[in-house]
C-alpha cells in the first residue's frame, strides 16, 4: 500500500480515500474533479484582513514620501538644507532599523495568499454517483489532496 497524502482528517492511499471517517475504495472511483463553492465568512474575513494588512504596510512609505517632499520644499524656502539632511538621515536610519520587524506581517500576508481566497470542493464519481469528499478554504492543502487523489486513481487505472 502506498500513502499519497495523510493529515489529521484526510488519508489518500493506493487502496482508499478516507475523509473524516468516510472511506471510498480507489477501485470504485471512476472520475475525480474539483469545483468552487460559495465563499464562507472565514474566507471573506481572510480577504478583508489581507487588504487591511496591505493598506497598513503601504501607508508608512507613502507618509514618508509626503514628509520628505514637504521637508525639501520647506528647506528650499528657508535655505536650511543642513537641518533637512540631518532629519532625513535620521529617518533613513530609523527605517533601516525597523526593517527586520517587517518579517512578521509579511509572513502573515504570505500565509494568507497560500491559504487562498476561495472554497474548494473535491468530488469523485463512486458507483455511478457524484460524492463530495472534501470542502476546504485552504488552497495549499486542497491542492495537495487533489493531486494525491489523482495520482492514486491514475496508478490504479494504469495497473
């Protein structure tokens, strides 16, 4: 027996597909496909959170550009370039010191894109009936499971 995928709720082997206590024999599966389901509240929240995070990450650089332009404009009017350059240098050093802390929100953003923004469904044709095996908003996990089911069915039909 070959194991193609396994986690807490799903197991795909060369003999069967087990999802949440429900098992389907690979020999009885004739067709595998996927579909998109309507978005859930969790998925909508993830997309909204992603947008908010992008906004929060974008605002500081935009504010910094406005401040630099304002500083340059006022320094030109007053002729005080030395003070403007000292302030600008302090801001650049501060920004460089804070750059490593961007790893955390950028990691959140990365994981948000990995999990996707849709609800995916895995369907099989089992004994002539269409059976929904799995519904998940996690795109990465769904892709792994779907490919594992495809491989298991392909290996069975080739032998």
